[in-house]
C-alpha cells in the first residue's frame, strides 16, 4: 500500500486544478481580428449541451451508486463508505479511501454534502 504525505496530496490537487484552469485569454483586439462571424441564434439553439449527470453525494450514496463511477469497484466503494462522513470531496484522498488517480477521474462527478447532526436532545 502506497502512503501519501499531505504535501504530496496537496501537490496532486494543485496540479489537477491548474490543469483544469482555462487557457490564457486572448486579447480583445486579437479576438476581434480573428473571430468568425457570429452564428445565427437559430443555429446556436440547435446545438444542445449533453445532459448533465447528477452529482453523486459521497456521504449518502449506496455502494451500488458509488460503483457506477469510473474506477470504483467493490473494494473502493467499501472504503468510501467506511471513511464517512467527508467534509470535502478531497477528503477521499486525505483519508486514503481512494488513490489520487481515481479521485482525479471522478472529482467532477461527486459532491460531499454536509451530514446533518442527529435529531434529539442535545448532550450536555
């Protein structure tokens, strides 16, 4: 089993964020001289974005729902469930529930919604 230091995990997460950042923007004058004419509104309306997949809540999803994610099998789903609750989705790597590579594959498809405190009388 490979061990990760917090610094190594942070470096992977920073690299992933940097890779996902948009490329440098083009200046307005360059864009104006090289831009193609705008497409008619009717043509733009025909091009629809693919339907967005709902995010999987790692604090509440069943093993079966977790296994639908790429790179998640029985063992990974069991580890995710065993390490609950998560404050953030990056906690999957920090708690060693998932390797960083698998996390990078699924981070856009998951969310860590806060877990509500149990109802009842408060402990004093």
